[in-house]
């Protein structure tokens, strides 16, 4: 059976989508082919790299990618999952073929304020929320709307 292709999207491909891609690669093993991209690719968030390392996942070598480059290349995905806010999700292109779009909104770690430790703690919360949602997806607990089943 072919791996299920999944694209995770957010604004900069610097935090939420990178975490979701890494968790699906880990939890879904060979059953999934995860990728991530952003609407306006930026730089990988070092706080996100640090909190992922706490779980033994090294994303420090990841590059940020543009969703529009993937779209123009003709790539096809069975699932396109937006992990940003609703307004930003509306800006995502429609990929060709049969694609199920899901929206999982999470706070943006780049918007967190406070001390370094406070930013780490807030990012850990988002990380754990993303991991739980990806685990639910892998276990088949999400319906087509992206809501818990």
C-alpha cells in the first residue's frame, strides 16, 4: 500500500508545520509521507528546534519551503492540513486532485512574549497539542472536517 501524502501548512514554515511534519514522520512511520511548507517561508524558529530536541527529534537541519513552489511543481497530497489561524488558512492554494483539507489551529510560537523560559514553556504547550492531534490523526480518530471523532 502506498504511503498517504500529507502536507502541513502555516505562515512561515518555521514552527507549527515543522513540528507536525516531524511528529507524523515519527508516529506514522512508513504509512505516511509528510511534508510541510509556508505561505511566506521564514527561518526555522530556534525555540521550536529546542523543544523538539527535548523529545529526541532533531529538526535543526530542516529548510523552510514555500507552499506555492510545491503547488507549481504539481505535487499532489491526499491531505492538506493548515495549522495556522483561519484567515491565513484561507490564503492556501487548492492542490490538484482529490485532497482532503483539514484545519487544526494552533497559536504561533513566533508571537510568544516573555522571558526565554516563558517562551519555551508556551512552545512546549503548542508542541504537545500538535503531537496529540497528529497521534489522533494516525489512530484514525479524526473525521473529514478535522474535528475529533
